[in-house]
């Protein structure tokens, strides 16, 4: 099963989601064979490491994302990945505009996997404070747990 997380620049939310899912999958569902990646709807940060604030929050929770590098979403990603999970509706619209019609059904909001929470989107913390990065991590962790439950049922 191949999962791609998408946000705007691929330096805060989507690499956090990628790293969190990797960590949780190895602990909670090692039987699942997952390919996990992340990308941004624009290439402004291509090649950059995740935001230092996102890395610090992840590290505080025992998750290492230092080796990840930003990249831009491509048309080819839609044929390669089974699940393309976006962080917000704006990311969804941008990804949808790039998606070949036959692969549009692969696009979903990541927070759909945490229906018990009031958040439907993961807000962009880039211009925020430390607490915003903590919220991103918490939301990503909750949605990743729900995603793992879904993947285990398939």
C-alpha cells in the first residue's frame, strides 16, 4: 500500500504526517507493507529539510524527520500512490487540478481518518508559534492511527 501526504510546501504538515505514520506503523502495524512519502503542491522548498520547528516537535515526541526533503507533487504520483492524503481543502483543490481524472478518487483529506476530532483540516503552522506545530503533530498522530486501522482492514 502506497500513501502520499500533501501540503503546500512539504516542509511542515506533510513531512510531519509522513514521519508520524512511519513511526506508528512500525510500532502498531509492522505487518503492513507501506510505502510512505510526502510532497507539496508547489516546489518553492524543493530539496529543503522540514522546518526546524516541526522537527523539534517531532523529536520531542521521539520521531525523527531530519532525513526528509521537500519535493513537489507530480502527475506521476497519482498513478503511483494508492492514497493521496491532503492537509486542507486548498491542498485538495490544488492537487485535484493536477490529478488525472481516473485517479481523482485517491485524493482525501487526512483528517477524515480522525472523525472524532473537531478539526476537518490540519492548519498550516508556518507563520504560527510553537503551539501550532504541536497541534499539527497531535492531529497527524490521531489521523495516522485512524488510517492504520483502515489499512489493517483492507
